[in-house]
């Protein structure tokens, strides 16, 4: 863990150094996201989620997202997944850009001393359409590498041991790839922290703060976002047998 924190610090140093000598555009956003995980067999999960995002403290819509996917357990702690996402981005109150985003990912989930650790590598193919001039943005891909730790703090009920308070700590690097990518290879670095309440075996509620820093399509112009993120994570199991789910960890799908 110390080595991982040290690596993140070293990777972040160039960004902070550049930010001191370039323009940084600062914003705040508020996200509400609902996740549903449906286990249909010993190895297969169906995943869906939807999100709506605002900026300037709920004054203006920023974007929406809907997504669906399937994961396959190749091992109790390893999954392979595929899916598809659709997003819309607003300017003022109008949608100006739509995006269609198939993806593939590899997920590992482990528990050490009751601390839940999740790592994910996701590759997204991005097809974007600008509505005001009906044009397509050149095709690009995005590589996402996320590390997440969920540490239990205390139990919320003596009669319901599943009710617990966790602290979530996560970091995700998003890298752009494509022939037209010049100045925004680092799309974003997202750092997240906040409490997560395990209300039951079927529901987690988390309220996270996310600091996001990244590049733009313009040289020497960076973006910085402070995000308040409310998530609801639902989990259902359709198997007939009453078995413990070896993949019980809740993860942030975005």
C-alpha cells in the first residue's frame, strides 16, 4: 500500500508542476448515480447504471449516462466484462454532444483483514457526435485504470451485522488514445474519498468527494473539477440455491 501511494504521488507531481504555469479551468459538479447488479448464475452478472450530473451547485445540467454490461467470473476473485454506455453532454440547457461507448474490462476483487480491494482495467471505444453541426468527433479510445479500497469503520446495528459503515478511497487514471489525440493524453485523474453505508445485503449508499484533474484539447489548458457524488448500489441474486456470493464487493461502476 505504501508503494502504491508513493507511485500516485510521483505520477501527480508533473501535473501540479504544470498547473502552476498554465491555465486551469475550475468547475464543480454534482452527480447522482444508481447501480444495479443482478447475478443470474454462478459466473454471470448483469450490470446496469444510470447517472445525471449537474454543475454550479445544481443550477445547470452537465451530462447524463446510461450503461449496461455483463461480467463473467473466470475465478472467484477475477472477472471479465463487456458492455455499452451512452452519454449526453449539455451546454446551458441543450444537449450538444452524444457519445456511444462500448467497453471491455478486467476486474479483480480481494479481501484482506475485512478491507475490500478492487482493481479494474477498462478499455472504452468512443464514438461522439456533435449535434449543432451534425458532425462526428474523430474516433478515439480511452484506457481506465482504477484502484479502490473499502475499509470498514464500525457496525451500525447489533441485530443486523450486515449494516456497516465503510470508508471508500479510490483513484482512477483515464488515458486517451488515438491518431488525433495531441494535448489530452491524460484525460483525467480522479481521486475519491467518502463514507459508504451498507444498509443491507442488497443496498449500499455512498456519498463521495471526487477531485478530478486533467488535460483538454488545447495546449497548456487544464481542467479541475470538485465533484459531490451520491451513489446507490443495488444487488440481487436470482440463483435458486442459497449460496454466499464470493464476489460480494460493491464497486463504483463509472
